[in-house]
């Protein structure tokens, strides 16, 4: 049985939320704390409830560790998911309003749903729920020191998510199985890959999202965004850089980091 009492879950949610809003890293959970995956999703839910209490809206779901490159980079191999909220949406162009600890960026595919989706669905059924697809960049920013965490830690921290930049929407008749992609930072290619790296086909990630959200007692309502997970390893972001993703058939998306990250005074 879990030793994570409701009080401990609530306190960890506050600690992670404070780390995000102040852009100051927090220590991982100590080893041997019996912090289970199920406790971690409870922390994640409490963390998101705090944001919703501040006026953010739930806009969808992100998948994590759907590619071997991401699993290898972070040393974890279980699929994870996180909740996307409206305050994470970054306009194609800039991320001015966001403060970060040690941000990274990764190339993804984003789905927009036209029908509710939940439970065990085939790729064809998942496809039938898709309104549009777009190339996307995810900004991740672990709230843990040195970007190091256990599986439960990263789940509690809403799968490291910080922001997402979504490009132009395309009708879903594009074959997503093997689209080449190049992610550039300041004009230099830093990651080259293919959408085939996302569980063999990004639609499989959408199926997994539907299954996992149902297991949590939720659904993905019409209008939800689903981020399929990084196709390559993530690249570190520094102040002032410009990032661009070119994806075959789906086009480009990009953003620029502010020149200097403004730090709030320690309180
Ligand atoms: C965890 C988030 C994983 C992905 O796309 O695989 C993720 C992390 O790498 O910090 O977003
Ligand atoms: Mg990601």
C-alpha cells in the first residue's frame, strides 16, 4: 500500500507548482520513498488543479517516452502522459512570458480531435476522431535539479511539460508513418529524424493516449490536442536562440527564446 498520504501528495504538488512558477529547481523524491506511479498521477492531477484554479483551461494531453531516442536520453522506458493546459500554448514566434529552469525542445506531431476519444481503439478508429495534424515543438523543463528524475518523479511533474508551439493544421489525409524532420537551432541542424520513431507511427501514440486517459477515468473531448511525443532526443535551449522544425509534408513551425531570462527576486 502507498505510504503517500493525501497530505503528502498535496504538498508535493505545491512544491512542484512553486518550482515551475518561480523557475527554481527542486530535489527529486528521495529513493526508497515508496512513491508509486499511481501516487505520481495523483500529484500531477493536484498540480494541474492548482493551475486550473488560477484560470488555465485543460486543452489536451501529451505523451512521453514514445521514441527510443527519448527513452535513451532520459534512461526511462515506460510510456508516460501529462495534461496540457491553455497557459502552455506558445504563439508561433516567441516565448516571452515563460520563465524556465533548464529548458529543452523536441520535435513532435500534434493531433486535433473532432470527436471524443477514450479507451481501446484501433489506429483507424483513432484516425476517424482526428480533425487535423500539425508539426509541433514541445518545450520541456523538468522542475527537478539537473533534469534528473525517477519514473514517478517525472509523472508527478506533469511529464516535464512547459510549453508547446503548434504549426499550421493539415487535413489528416497525410500519411504520417514516415515523415522526415529536421530541428534547427539558429540555423544549425541539431536533430534529424522521422515520425516513424514515434512508436513506429504517431497514430499508435494517439491510441496509447486514448487507452491511458480512459484508465485514469477521463476522456479526450472533441477539440483536444494530443502531442505524440518527441521523435528525437531533446536539445537544450539557451536565451536568444531561434528554433525551427521542418517536417516533410506538414511544413514548418518555430519560436525564439527571449534574449535574457528574467529571474524573480528570491522571496
Ligand atoms: C520527460 C518528458 C518526455 C517526450 O516527448 O518523450 C516527453 C522528459 O524527457 O523530461 O515529453
Ligand atoms: Mg515531449
